[in-house]
C-alpha cells in the first residue's frame, strides 16, 4: 500500500500555513466585460486610461494609487477591478477614453462586488449622481441629514446665483453665489469679473495677456480658418485648446499673424470648443517666458529622466503636456531644478510628444 511520507505531510501543512495568509490577502475582483462602439456604429479602437487613488477595500486590503491603460481593439473591453461600493474608504475609478490621439470623453466608474461579469452601464456613474445602483449595490436613498456633518459642509460651499447659466464662465457674485458672466460669446474675462473684447483692458489696466478667447470662425467640420482678436507675440506663446486638449502648433494647425489654419485631419466641428491663451508683446522686468519647449531626453518607453533648458521660476509655473494632456506635478512627474523625472506609470512611450511652457528669472 502506498504510504504518504510523514515529512511530506508536515511540509504540506507548513506550506499551507505559510502561504495561506498571503492567498487570503488578495482582494476579490469584479470583471467588467463589454463591447464598445462609436456614435456612428463602428467598433471603438483606442486606449482607455483608468486612474484611482489609494483606498482600503471591503476586506481591509490596501489598494495603492495607480494608473492603468487598456488597448481596445474592435471594441473589446475586459478588465478586473477591486470593488469600490464596499470599500472602507471612499473610492472611484476615473476613466478616460482616447482614440486617434484625442481624448473622446471621461467618466467615473463605481464598481460593486459581482461574481458574474458586469457591463459598463452597470458601473458608470451618471452625471450628478453620488452613488450607483449597480448589481448587488444598496440602492436605498441616503438623506443629507443622515450623514454627520454633510449639511454643515454643504453650507460652506458656494450656492447657485440668480444669474447662473450653464456653459457660461462662472463669476462669484456679492453674496458668494456662482453666477454666469455677462457679455458677448466672443468676449474675454478679466480677473475682476468684468468682460470685454479680447485684448482690452480691465479695470486694473492692460496686462498684455489674453485668456480664454474663442477664435472667430464657423465650427462645421469644413472651415479650417479661424481668427484671433490680436496677434500673439511671440507666436509660440499661443496655447490653443480643442475640447480641453492642447493642440500642437505646426502639426494640428499653423499660425500666421492672427490667423489660425487647421490641418485637414484636425478641422474643428460642432460642438467642439476652442479656447486660446496668448501674450501680446508683454514685458515684465525680471521675468522671462519659455514657450513650446521639448524637454531633452530619449523617448523609448523606459527612460524617465528629461532635462529643461532652464530652471522654471517659480517651479509651479511649469505646464508639461504629453500628447496634449496636461500632466500633474507630484503625481505624473517630479521637478528638481531643471530635471523632470516621470513616475513609473507615466514614462513617455515611443511616438509620444512632450511640450512645456514655463517662466524663468532674468
């Protein structure tokens, strides 16, 4: 008769004792599996970026903050995530959809525990919601009075003013409420809350800076030419955003005087939003400006160290963009003097485009 060796039996018990806590420490995962389409019925192809802050899962597992990217081919989405509806600390997943080099849209996921795969509709947090009724989640309403301290916290927040209007620039009124700015659609706002034609003076005088100007021109997917109220000086000071994404001068568009001409593959269409920021022959004693600099360093997917030609002063003046998306210091990268070090999850990949603007002391 076959005899199970005592030493092997003891070793198996020891191994079970040693590995048991480690295996038990792994949190349960919820599978999100779906097929994604574009509005015209084609399969979505691109990249989904999922970002989350650190939190404690329902089983007390500590989940570290991280960014993960999923390549979506022919609409196929498959990802496993730690549930957030049962977490011991508030937690959500920020999801960004990118296709053809542009951010298409953003949304928030709240993931419930589930032993069966969920679809995106089961985890998507609808606009204005504070919880999601996903499978196995508690759908009962929570009253403000039932949350200790919530009413007091809400009282400290600004209220909606009588002049509040969606899609208008926000202005704080005399009562501390949020009102909509008054003016023409082509006006620019000043820091004192007044509005006027872009490049005009506010109550404190002309600063030489033009902010949040909407270039004039028809958004119809055919018109390529748009006009600024002033001529940017220097031309490299122009920061042109389309739906919040920085456009690359000479790649997405060209600038001649005050005329912007978009390239054929980047023509704006309704309901795109164009916003322009630039300088107009401004000169400030002791202050210099660096525009559209590409940091020195090899972009190969492994190098994390890049160098600027100058040291930003102050360091917070550095605006660093990767493929048109503004990166966050301290999270996506760190700055020491004129040295940029990217975090492991944000190391630039081949074909990425880095651009930065900052101020320097002169």
